[in-house]
C-alpha cells in the first residue's frame, strides 16, 4: 500500500476521527461489519499473539443491557452495533496495548466508512463481570470495552460534564532527543 494512497487524505481522515456518543437511526450493513472485522483481524499485536475474540452485538436489548452496566456508557444503547473486545487474559500489559490498537483501528475504519464510533469502558471488576455475563464471556477472559458503531448524529459530547475539545500545540508536547 505504500505510495498507493493519497497520504494527505489519510492524514486528514485520521485527524478527524472523534469519539461518537450519539447515533442516528439506521443499521450498519453486513458488508460494513465484515470490513470492520477484517480490519480488526489484521491489526498488529504484541508478538503476533492476536489475543482477541470479537463479539458483534447487534441486538438492541443486549446493547441496552451493556449500557446499563455503568451510567457513563448509557449512550451505547442508541448505537446499532457494538463490537466487544475479548482478550485471552494471559498478559495484562501486552493485551491492554493490543486492545488499544484494535480499538483505534475499528474507530478509524468506521470513520472511513462514514460511520461514527465510540469506545465504552465497562468499569471496575464487578462491572466487567456483568458485561461478560451479558455477552456469555468466560470469567477467565478479559473484557473491558465495547466499540459502539453507527451513523453518527454528532461528535459533540452529550454528557453533563463534557471534555474540552481542541489539541495542545505541538510546541508544548514535542521534544527532540530529550524532554525539555
């Protein structure tokens, strides 16, 4: 793929991926789901362990049940699709890294398809256990999050305490050769 795509377009696409928490009515097509899953499948992982299993959730009642696990993720109920990321549970550190990689890839891919995506963390150990119960995930596996996907209404944060937008200037976050 090197050299075959317009790098400026790719950079712009990636700079505009945002967390979506509000979705329009409408489905994610089976073709889109398959494309998302292929992107997830081909995401790199620590030592190529590929420590994941993906639970595709397209049942509104299950999405609602997941959204009830923790109040700050109640917006998951409005998404037409969720992809829960289930990890082997063999290496907490490397699997957390791998989970972040695959989450971001799913969000970028959804954005490239014209969809919104947002990651929802289940919460503490008890809340994670409840999410695993809802999804039929064995207790020894790790499941901390679901990526909600669908036609995005807006990327504005609807929560009562939204985070501030924007980015710190590069001059404040970049050093060369050593941290100033």
